[in-house]
């Protein structure tokens, strides 16, 4: 993940809106979800452009040979 896609945390300016009021939890979650969706879309586009065969290998599922 690139640095510009990581949301800034802390600090007086990033903790509230233009009026200086703190953001509500719902607004913070919506912003984080939007950032996550953008990151996932970029990763998906990169995956699709690289061929993307072998989707099962990326899930982390390991099959045992019983």
C-alpha cells in the first residue's frame, strides 16, 4: 500500500471538521471504508493486469493430503 493512501491519524487538524468539531464515529468509518475500497480497487486492477490466474493461491487456504 502506498503512503498517500494511508489515512493520517491524530493531530488537531485531522481529528475534526473545518469548524473544529470532532468527527463522529460514523463519518470516520465511512472515510476509512472509502479509503479501503480505493485500495482494494487498485489492488484488484493490478492483479487483473498481471494475469490473475491462480486466484486460489492468494486466499491463503492450504489443502492437506489426507
